[in-house]
């Protein structure tokens, strides 16, 4: 597609429920990233995909968080048994290559998750 | 570790004022440096970048110079407009292993007409 597309744009869920957030990167971008933006916390790195594999999962905050990418394209971030502290904007970004300095990301508009 | 520190906001200026948003970094190796901007209700956009020492990135009247000696990448604009109101993020990218970008916490800028 022309840009990075994320869905849903907003999600309100009850504490304890599971949620799935979707990211559709720019066509042909091999690298895909998930970040979390919390109020006053800036952007927190969660996970990075190169193709379908995830060389760096170091930012996932707990085992309730998981992500997958299929076909080198769409990625899904799943949060199980959501907690109120999971409330944040979840941002996805893609770039044409990994390990290429100077290549910036293209970000999606994010999914605003509210856990009540 | 690798990190980015930028000045706390919010920063409030009058239209046509001079803007500086300070950013310093800590990195092992030789990072590329970026400024991203997030306008209200929109996603992050790359504003400018610099890939090596003494490079100057520029876009939309904004500039930032990669200063290795002071490990800084301060964002400047000579005359701000109301439309520049946004959150600005300084960031770095290390080329040694992967393309992960490390962001600062962001600085909210308000420009008053």
C-alpha cells in the first residue's frame, strides 16, 4: 500500500480480555517494528521483524505480549489478559531494509488502546 | 547503553520566534541521528536526518547539525509558525546490528499566534 496501515485506530477493551492489533506495512518493506507510546514515556521499542523472523524481541514487556508476521507482510501484535497499564498508543513502522544506517522509518497512525 | 535525551516540554513560543530544542545522545559506535515530528492526530513523520559528524539535516525551515564532539543534534528554526505546533522526537539509529531506532521522550511545542 501507499503507507503503513494500522487497525483498529481505537480499541477499548475490558481488563483481562485479549486484543489483536494489526499492521500492514508498505509493500516491499522487509523490516517492521512495533513501538508503544505512553503518556510522558516517549516511544518504547517492542519488537522488530526482518521478513517473518523476529531477531529482536527485547522490548516486549511481558509474556502476555506476542507478535507474528506472515508472508513478509502483515503483522499482528497480541496482548493477552490486558491490564490497565497496557493502555497506550501502539505504533507500527516499516523500512525497506534492516542494518542500513540512515534509513528512516515510515510510521502508521497507531492504535489507541484503552483498557478499562 | 544507547540513549537519547531531549529537553522537557512543553515549549511555548510566539509566532516568528526562534526555536531551539536540545538533544544529546549516548551511543556505542557511530549512529545516524533523526528528528521526527508528530502533528496533532497524526502519525510520526521523519522531519530530517544526518548520518555522520558535521552533517546538517534540514527540512521545512528546520535544521540540525550532527555534533560528535558534544554528542548533540539540536533542532533549530529561525521563525516558527502556528502550524509547527507538534511533538518533536529526537532519535538515533546504530548500524552495527539492526535498524532499531531509539527515541527520546519527545518535546511538545506550542506556538501562539
